[in-house]
């Protein structure tokens, strides 16, 4: 499985458009016989999110990550480290997409889950704290701006 993931990441970096097309076909095929909560569907959604993120299409990436999170939570539970990792990715995507309030919610959820599993000095938790501080500052200093797109 690690080799497949490495191949997908390589292909995404070299040919994002073709990767996206193949992943979409894979998803359509998988939807015929797998439930949305099946772990393989979550993996496909995660790879689609990576493809969209590589293209800077943050909203599409976030949608696929949300579906991936549903599958991961159904399989491992909402407080699992796997769910925390997916929430971390969602926080990054929403942060990069400048969706401040959504990013802040994802950051808070990811922090709550990952802090149970990882040490306080963990790099991911430090990054989440930095994102939270930035987002809280933005939302506090720009109350007139729409919270969705800062």
C-alpha cells in the first residue's frame, strides 16, 4: 500500500490533470460497489483532495477531505489519530484557501484529537497552534470582512 501511495504522490506532482482524471474514474468505479463510509472510499477522497490541493483548488480539496474524514471516522472513530490526521489536512487546506472561520473550526477539532495522541511539542500541534493564532488574529481584527474568505 505504501508503494501505491508513493506512486500516486509522484504522479500527482508530475501530471496533476491526468491524475485527477484517473482518480475521478477510480472514484466512480468504487462508488458502484463500496459505501461512502468504506475506508477505500476515504483513501480515494484523500487522494482527490491532494490532487485538487496541488492545483490550488482549495474548495474542491476541502470537500473531498470532508468525505475522507467521514469514512475515517466511521472506520477508526472520531477521536482516532487517523481522524486527527485528516482534520489536520482539512485545516491546512482551508487555511491555504483563506476560509478563516472554517479553518479555525478544523484547527480546533484537529488540536483536540491530536493532543490526545501526540506530545505537546509535536510539529503538527505546533503548526496548528500557529494557524489558530493567525486565524484568531485575522477574525478579531477584521470583523467587517466576511469570515469565510479572508
